[in-house]
C-alpha cells in the first residue's frame, strides 16, 4: 500500500499528520486546534482564527491566519 493510499490527503498535496495535530496548539490561546479538511486549515475556535496549511506545512503565524466568520 502506497503512502497516498494510507493518507489520501497527501495525494491532494494537503492534509496534516494526525500526530502533529495532537501536539500543535494555537499560538494565541494555547488551546487545541481542529483540522478542517475541506478548507485545509487548522481551526482555533477559541481565537476565532483559521491557520492555513501550505504544501503540507501548517503556517502558525497569527498574521497569516484568517478570521472566522461569526
């Protein structure tokens, strides 16, 4: 079984390693993040921010984050 068969999101050039998601926290609130597969973003509900994932790398800079709609 190939890597893309094990993790289909890698075939699309996106996704996040589940182990990485377990240790990443929002840099603003230090709260856990959730992964939005459709938008390919890490969501901080506490901060109201969505951090982009570019080429498989989470961009954990508040100035790069998108504000969530209320």
